[in-house]
């Protein structure tokens, strides 16, 4: 878990499997994050079921976004829930 005074953001990301990203964070760690549970639990994330939508993400300076920023996941959540690569 990050230090309480450390701001976390995503510096790079790539798709490594269906609905799964490999993320690099500003403090140097690399983690994988499977979006499947979010897609299954929350209607907001349903568009990410489509492979072409999921793979067409962008970085906004803080985190990963989809559909011109209408979908995003907090970088702190990605960091805390991600699995060390």
C-alpha cells in the first residue's frame, strides 16, 4: 500500500490479456489489474466487455481512461487492488 503522503498515478499501461492491464506507477512498481470483477458488478464498466473498447484506453496524466474519459478507475484503486507483476 502506498505511503499516505505519496500521490500515485499511472505512468504507462498495456493490455496483457482480455480485460487485464499491466500498469506501471510513478513510484516504479508494475502491477496487473483484471477489470473483470468491475465489469461484472457495475453497469458503468459494461462497455469494457468489448475488446476493441477495452484495448482503446488512454492515459490522462493520472490514470487509465476509456471512451474519451467517460470511464476511468482511480489510480489508488488500481495500485491497491493490482497484483505485483
